[in-house]
């Protein structure tokens, strides 16, 4: 008798311990809590947690927003897999609104809720081409990679990519860009140098669709980058691991020039971690890349109505003012005349409406891989 | 047997019965065993089939998303992803660096661990204990913090370079080199090795050392013939744990190493995330897994040996 009870309780224990690992989180269908997933750097986390979410809750009483943050998009692949799997299985992915680089990938795969003016009234103010490029993503802010330079040592910065390359060779050890796999600012420099040798048609193709056939045309640009190994910081073909390290190298005076994200640079300037003698400028022919950041509402989300209300609010002038004037200094996606003139004063000199787009993620992944096998340490 | 039993009875204790193979014991160990099988064993098996090009079933989703996916063309799969990895110009450099850093760091960690433990065992002073306590402190510092600290110490604008610059000496920048990975690995691995080895040394009876001293044995002989052989098992355990830890390290090589070649832990993450090549990253993971298994066999062998010596099995 005793033995039987022991067996039963053991079986129960086994089942319980297994089920703890398997039990799926409870569905939140129709709830007023919007699950926001952010895959970005900490400045974007601050934008949502400290600025947008409190303002949204004040403007829309009754709604709550729960933010999940993934630093540098380390889990983009897993999250993409989770949302794809949820769509295939017709299950709620547990995420209602996504802010991250993989939104356009999801959009291209047809996994996003398509934004239309009927469902998102504020979208009428957003640039059509930028909206179309999102493939279902909702553009909500812009940023660009810029050339940062130390005004003490570089009174007049290079105006074109050719001038920049000449400057780098004339000043060994004074320029750097981070490894493309570690952050977008370094990636932008790599794509810009590679694009220098491509026709406009090829560039456009690489932005819009997966084009493995065009990748052989990168070799000339990659060779140019390899030759820079002897002239970039360290002069031994090593590069900073991520965006933050490039900013640190500029701030401490290790380098005089580097490529940086406009928003991260402005945030650092405001926070005082970037000295005032570092300034930014755009180069031309070709220019460094930039573009919109997109929000995505997974089509399988059961709470997409609430997510739409949040997305629509983010496109309102009130929210766009917060994005422009807060610590982020993002570019707005609606016309400047709808915004507070004081907040937009900082944009004189930078053309924020015509940003050169980065490659489609599949091509970008290949470029990162090719860079790693041909440039550093070679 | 009978006499033993009666002796026990005489002493008032209960009869000792031989342990029968019990299903209860098996059942008690079953839940954790099942957990390991289902949550560790099964994913490894599924991952292995994916690396061989099985893209259906549990591998369907990742096959939709990943790039450069090879689909099996034989009933057993395909080695195309393995061939990709072995023909990638990065891989041999990465493997070489990983093995070089693992072997060099492990040897240095064990040598330093031995030196400190032997010092503490032979010279039982307050200073020696303080030294061991100090050496264990890095155990309580998170790896990411220590990696950043080492980065700022040896970096281009770091303490060492700033210090030497005061005297007009240009000290080399060690960050972004294999040396920095070795320094970081030693920093993070040494405390555990010292804990293991010094506790092994503490268990050696004074009588043995005193007897050797009385016979006039020099210190070198005491170390080589008594201390090290008697602490062999903890030394092997420390070495295998250190080697496996360094083999799979990520934070230290990411922060302190060069972009390329890099250690396999970082390269696996690059292939999985940045380059979106899950199949190739799995292949590399299995290669690291194989190397770690080799070290694990050493560990198991040493455990069994010590259990036999002490009569436990």
C-alpha cells in the first residue's frame, strides 16, 4: 500500500516538474496591456520607457504598456523565429508591437498587420516612399549615420567619400569604424565604401531584394576597406566591437574621426559624455546610410487593436515632438511644419527627408559576413 | 556475513541487509533524468539533425528564416554545412586561436594555482591565507565587468599606456589581441582553480610532509613526490573545468579579442545572429562540443580513478 502511494506521488512529481517547463504563458487576448518588444540600444529603451510610454498612458487612460527590451538585438533571430512560428501555428506571439531592425524582415515575409489610413489615421502625414519601404512596417522615427570629427584637430571635415578615404590615408591611426556585425554605424561605412563601386541600379536592387548574384561586385569595395587596415585606429586591422566603443574612442580623443549614429551622438552630447568639440557632418557621393525605424504589429497578435492605437499615437505631432526633442534627438517622420519649431531647430544642415537606405537584411547579413572574412586582420 | 550480522545484533543495531536493486531508487532519479533528456538531450539531437540538413518537423521554422540552408540529399542527410564551415577562410584561424588560448590559459592557470596552493600548504602563515583569499576575489566579479575593466586597463587610453607615457615609453596596446584574451581568461578562471587545488592540498596529512622533511628531502622533492601526486585528482578536475570554461567563453574574447580571427564562442554567435547562418553556427557548436567532450572524458576518468582509490566503487 505504502509502495503504491510512493509510486503515485513520484509520478505526480515527475509530471509536475515537466509541466513547469512546458506550460505556455496565459494568453492576453483583448487585454488593455500592450506588449511592446524593443530590439535596440539603450537610448531607444529610454525613449520608450521614460518618454513615450508615460505620455501615452497619460493621453490614453486605461491602457498599460509592458516593454520587453533586447539590447543590440541579440535575440532578433529567436524573436523572428518565435513570431514566424506563432503565425504558422495561428497562435498569439505574445508581442503586440515591435520596434527593431527585423520588423522589415517580418514585413517582407507577410507577417505584419498592414497599416492603412483607415486603421491608422495619422499615417497620412508619413512620406509614401518611406512607408512603402517598410513592407508593412510603420515608420515612426528616422536616424542617419554621420561622420563625427574632432574640431580641434580637423577644422574642415571631408565633404565626399573620396576626400574621407584620402584623409584616412593621410592621418594613420586617426579614423575608426566599428565591426559591421557589432553595430549599424560601422556597417553603414562598409556599405557606403562598397556602394562607391556599384551602379545606382545595383544599389537599388540590393536595398529591395535578396540579390546573391550582385555580391561579387562588392570585392572592389572590400579590397579598399582591407587596404585601410594599415590606416585605421590601431593600424593592425582591428576594429571597435560596437557603436558605443566608437563613441568612446572619439570622446577620449583616441581617434579624430569616426562614423556614428545621429541619435546616439546627440544623446551623448546632451548627457555630457561627448565633448562639445566633436561635431558631425554628412558626406556625399555616396552619403552614409540612414533611414526610418519601423514599428510592426504581428498579424497574429490578438491584441492588435490596442497596438494600433499606440502606433497611431506615436505618429501624432505630440509624440513626434517628444521623439525630436527628448534625449534621443530622432528625426521625425511627419512634416516639420507640424512640429514645435524649437525642437526642430537642430536639423538645419542635415537633409532628413532624403536618407540613403541600407541593404535588405539578407544582403546586409552577407555583407557583414564577407567583411569579416576579407577585411579584419588581413 | 552471518558473523557480522550477529555482531551488529550484539551491539544493539539493526541487521544490515544487502541493498537490493531498487525500482524506488530508479524512480527517484527519474524526474531529473527525464528533464535532462527532454530539455538538453532532445534539443542537441534536433540541432544535430538540422546540421545534417533535416529541415522538416522541429527545424521547419528556422529553415524558413535562415540563410544558406542546405537540405539533405541522402537518407542520412548531407555534409554540405560541414563542408561550408571547413572551407570558410575564417574557420581554421578561429579554431586555431580557440585551441591556442584554451591550452595556454589552462596551463598558466594551473601553474599559478599550483604555486599559490603549494605556498599556502608549505608556509601556513597568515600572509599565505590572505594571498589565497585575495586570489579568490575575482570569483565574485561578473565577467562582463572584469572584461571591461581589463579593457580600460590595457586599452589604447588605458592605465598602463598612460603610466608609461609619463616616462616617454610607448607601451603596446594589448586589447584586440590574443594576449588580452589570455589575460582575461586567466583572470576569470584562476579563483576556481585555486579553490580546487588548495582544498586538495589541505587534505594532505602533515605527517607525510614532516616525515619527508625528517628524512632530509628538499622542498622540490616534497612538492614533486608528495604534494602534486596526492592532489592529482583535484588538479585534473580544476584543469578540465578551466579548459571547458575557456573553450566556450564568449564575453572575454568579444570584448578583448581581435575581430578576426576570433574564438569560436564569438564566431558561433556571429554566424547565428549577424550573418543569419544557423546551420553553419550549429556545425561549429558541435565541433566545440566534441572538443569539450574530450576534456570531459578526462574529468570522468579522473573521478572514477579517485573513487576506486578511495574504495567507493
